[in-house]
């Protein structure tokens, strides 16, 4: 069942509409109890409605997945497929996505991070827990051990970090829906 069935209606300029601003406080006993969930990795091109259908037998239960993972905007908070990702980059940075991976182009560098020298023990590398801008890197004379992080790699890492989600175990689904519905009805 779609989440919009739970939202109250309002009259706006003589039109009946779903009151989207009504925001329920999600049932904390579910979201704070890790035993109610299991880990899931979103595959390339997989959407929340597809996962909801596979896991719960109902594609309209995608809202349960969004709420459980604090996803506000399904377009930007959900992992994009390769084509959408490249189109997003080209739109955001107004350049071809392949150029954004070229660290020889200053505008394609997000920051520099310390990867270390061959002689550095791991604890020394770990102590460099900060980054520096391109300008700082150049001003310091391009210090050894620092590596550029490209815009493409940075954005790709962000996109990939969205693939690991949690899913509500199906035996809690009916109760979760009922309690969520009660929040809208009873406040």
C-alpha cells in the first residue's frame, strides 16, 4: 500500500490534496532496533520499488525502504546507475564526466590526501587525517606522498556509499505499517 494512503488530505484553493508537510515521527522502536533489519546492497539499476516487490511482494512499499534508510529525495539519496550518474556529473559540473577524472586538470581535483611514502609506517599515514586544496598543494611545492582525489572519484565514492541499505524484516512489516498509519490518524 502506498504511503500516500496514510497522509491526511487538505483543501487548498478548492482542490483536495495530500498534505505532504505532515511529518510523522518514525516509530523509534523499529528504527532503533537493529534486529528488525537486515543489510542489503543495491545492485546497479535497482530501484526501491523493485526491491520492495522482491522482498515484500508489493512495489508500493518502497516508502518503507525510504523511511528505514532516511531517504528524503529518491533521486539524489538513492544510488544512481552509470548513465544517470554520468549525466548528473555533466549537469552539476558543466563538463564531460570523463574529464572530471583527470587529476592533471586543476578543476577536476577535489582535494589532496596523504597516501604516504614507502618509508611511512601505517600510523604515520593515519595521522594525516586531513586534506588540502589544490591551491595549498601547489603553494607547498607539491609535497611528496600527497595524492589528488578527482571530482569523478569523489562523486563516485559518494554514490557507491548509498548502495548499502537496511531492509525491515517482513515479519515486522504489517505492524510497522499499522503504527505508521496510527501516527497520522492519532498524531
